[in-house]
C-alpha cells in the first residue's frame, strides 16, 4: 500500500510503497477515506512525543474514517463494507475506568497513530476493534467524520460533559484553532453565548461564523477585563484550548463567581505542565478547575446524532482537502502557523 512514512523527525514524510498491515483476530483492516492532519501529528513529526510514540519509521495520522476491508476472527460488531469512525484514544475495555464507561482515562490507553501505525496511508489496522470503533450514521460523510475524530470530540466532551454548559450561560474560549472553533460551535448549539479569544484577527473573524457573539483580541486588550465587561461580571465557563501559562491564568481570571474553568489545552511547561494559578481567587469565588481529555466512547452516540440531524456541523471546520502525496504541505503550514481550520487528506 501507499503510505506517508515518518523516517526522521523534522524531515519531510516519505510517501512510498510499504507492506500492507497485518490483521489480528481482535482487529480490523480499514480502507481510509479521510484522515485529518492535527497539531498532535505535527508534535509527533517534530519529535515532541517520543515517550508516547513507537520508534521510527512510523506512520502518523489519527483523525480517521473509512470502510472496513477485513475483520479478524473474533470481531462481532463489524463486517466488511461497514462505514466507521475511529476514536483517537482507545481503551483496553478491562480496567476499572473502561468498565465504568470512561475509556478516555483508561489505565492502558493507546493513541491511534502514535502507539500503533495511523491513517496517513491507504489502509490501517485497528486492534481491539469491537470496543474502539463506531459505525458512522448514514447521514454523516467521511470528511465530516474525520473532522470529528480528535479535536471536535475533545471539545464536545469538554463543553458538554465536563463544563456542563447550560442555555444562556456565557462561555469564553481561549484559542480559535481546531479545538477552540469546535468548542465555539458546540457551546453555541447548546444555547450559550460564546466569546472567542485569540491573538489573530482572521481566526476571530472565522470564529464568528461558528457562533461567537463577541470576540476579544488578547494582543490588543486585557482579555479577562474585556470578558468581565461583555458579560457584566464574568463568564460562567471558560475553556483554555491552548495550555500556555497566559491562557490558563487569563481563563481563570475571566470567570464569574462559581464559574468553571475547563482545561483542554496541554501545557508545554516542564515537570508535567507546572503552572501557577490564583489559589485565593479559586477559593474566594468558589471556582472549579476541571480537566478534560478526549472523549469516552458512549458519548459519541449523542454527538453523532446531533451531527446527523444538522445541529452540529464539524465538516464546516475543514478549510482544505489534500492528497496523501501533498501531505508535507500541511506540515509546513503548521510549522509556519499558516491558515486556519482543518486540513484533511481525502485522496489516498
Ligand atoms: Zn488530533
Ligand atoms: Zn481501560
């Protein structure tokens, strides 16, 4: 099969013929129809994720959807020809967290395209597939599905399950990249008033198309102050989709009393992301500081139904479709922080 292979960090991926994936009894072989290019792929390419990645050469790509080509002998829920979406984080199904429905915090969590080979290829093997694959509803196309596999579902879990968003609430979203734009669309669909915060005017313009009722350019103004004025007291929920020290602290400072901060972005700080937070404010104003990672499998059903019925439209996040042969252009764009929205490989 054809695949884009990471042979050396920070060097162009090599698009070439490689051996087809091998089927295991609990796995399936998927023929890819769409694979998104995510910031995490870029981090993997740049060598930032060696602790969570198999050794090189490696095939990245984790925002995948496609058609099942072959199923292992133990597979019961899927058959050849089924249309499926692949959740980014895969549970083992046996630990206490998986058994209580929280696959996203599995003790033995595996990440598609990092712990095993991913979707920048014509075919991919998904292990433990009965547990970790989902049928795609008829009304959801592959492009939309791939826009959902990582950033959109992460935002859905953060806004809906962890943030417990309610109609009429004020939601501030720090960062208008893939996760941020997704959070804006989801919170708006849930009836919240959303304020988008970013340092790029073109991204903030794009955020308005996803339902943001106000935007704040934090390069020009003090964002927490601007949010307190817009909301007459502060946001009920503030989402940090970036994870840098400035946005963690600004997000907390943007909250009204009893507000909820949802941390989705990963901190680049050493020592596991050590970041100072305003403890006295958290105590005095009864703020909640909530972590959010990926999404458990059972929550996909709600999200997929909302997408099928048109209440959510992750496909609108896609601004570019490319061929596997042109994949390095997507990595170059990410290196230069060029463009906005999602790039998806749709031609293999
Ligand atoms: Zn991703
Ligand atoms: Zn588990």
